[in-house]
């Protein structure tokens, strides 16, 4: 099944547990205000691809380009900075609204906090975000990467002052190793996935991601969105932004939200399709080119939102991400070029396949895609692994694939 497009159509549900308190507009404004205090902050571009929209037969396509975020080529520093800020605020018994970059850098705060080491496991971008945030605020960090991680990803983290190591474990076992090291060394674990008994810090990280949504709604300037496509690893970013948009638009105007994952690490997709409602786990190497999405266990906080507000769940082969990378990097005349990495381009790759392949007509119908559709995708990263980016975009990546589709009863 690793070369299939697998599709689950849940349909529009009336989410009973609206999540505005953590991930809604009010908290997103608070997170953005905090991020705006950083000297390197600027809202990343929202690109409108008019020519691609015409070519694919839809009304609008918008791409949020996160390759510009804090100079780090990915969105993850939004979560890293905010969770460290929230952690320090909790230790100071202050509200995050009372803290800014300058206050966090002050001698009074540093003297109170003393020496802290933050630790995390990462596929690359989250660890880079933590390393950058820790360095910016004057703290130490240790980052563990799973087996198979690109040397470039490791080096980009160590260049930010962190200790970083590639383990011989898959992603989820690397998370467990980081947790054990935190307990052993009295470090602070900053993980972007939640499990029973570990939810506060992942919630802070997810709240940090909602700055993305806040920027998007401002940049749209009232223009309508009918469809949102979000990629998922553990589901923390997808869950946070789904929660934000559910709160922002409300039940009647909420866009159709579709979650896209790699075949070899589709824990959210499998969980969505589980008849008994249990969280599903993907084990093994998970050797997808989408390194940032190669996660086998669902974030519990993210799933609580996605199960209520996710309309469709899709599991795709690597070729779909490769197609998206080439489209964005080689635009039609008149459209902006977007350098998007393997995890960043998968949603646009999926949209292009659905709109251009006749055998996907039924899927297109269930997604509600037509000439009036106004689509939002988020390119979550740039070419964070430049060697692999060139290999895919220059040399080509053309394995075949098939289609599976089902409904969720």
C-alpha cells in the first residue's frame, strides 16, 4: 500500500468541542504579539498563484511560504520560541503577555532562571527551531535526530550552538530516548507531540504555531477560502491550525479541511479510519522522503481537534510530494517561485493530482473541488535538505501509484 493514494472522506461534522481557548483567535493574537517582539520577526509571504489556479481549473490558490521564517527555512521556530517563553513565564509566575524578547534576555530573568538545558527529538525542523530559540535567549540545548537523518539537518542544528546527535532509532523511539535523557540529566523536554501526562508543553508549542493562522487571515484581507490542505506528522501543526480556523470562521463558514500524510508514516490517517476509535501507531523505518512528516504516533492534543474538524484524511506516496516541489519551484509565467521542501510541498502536489487526473474524479467530487474553489496550502519548509531537494527536482522522482478511497461511517 506504500504506492497508493488512500482517501478517507469523513464529511462535514458539527464539532462539539470547539477549541478556541487554546488555539483560537484570542490566543493566536497573544502568540503573534510575543513573536513580533523578536528582532528577526516578519510575517511570511502569502503567495497567490493565479496562473496555476487557471491551469488546474480552480478559482484561487494561496501558498503560505514558511521558507522565510526567522531565517531558518521552516515554520517550527514559532513553536520553539513560544514554548520556551511560556516555560520561563511559568517559572516566573507571570503571564506570557508580560514577557517580550527583551525582557527574556534581561539580566534579572537570566539570574532568576539560572542554567537550563532544553532537550528534544526531531526530524530536523523542530530541533532547529528549539536550538535557535535557546541560543537567542541564552540557554543550552540538546537535540536528537532519528536514524537516516541527513547530515545537513544535523549540521544546521549544531551551527546554532546545540549539541546534536543522530541516533540509531526511528523517530518515535528517539522521542522516548530524549524523554529518558531529560529525566536522567534534569533537562527540560520540549517535545512537539503530546501523550498522557505530557500535554502542557506540546500545547504551548501548538499555540505558537497559530501565529501562522493569524498572519494568514490578516493577509487574506477578507478574501474567501473554501478549502484548506494541511500536512501532518504527529498532527500538532495540523491540529493547531485546524483549531484556529474552526474558531475564526465558525461552523457555518469553516472551509473544508483535508489532512495529508506520507504512506509510510500515516498515523493520523489510520487513526481516522479506525473503527474502534483507538490511536493507531506506525512502526518501522518510515523511510519517506518527507522527513518532517516521518512520525508514527499521533499527538493526542492534535487528534482531539482533527477528529472533530478534519473533513478528509489522505495518505500519499512520495511521488506526490516530489510533484509539488517541482510545480512550486518551476512556476507558470506570472506566478511566484516557491522553494518548498519535501514536507512543505505535499499538499499542493496532492491538489494538482486530484485536479488533473481523470481517475481521481470521485475524490475531487468528495473534496468539493471545482471552478469556484479557493484553496490554501502551507509550504512549511524550504529546501532544508538541499542535496535531496536537487536530487528530487533536478534528477526526477517518478514511481507509479494507485488509488484507494473510502468513507468514514
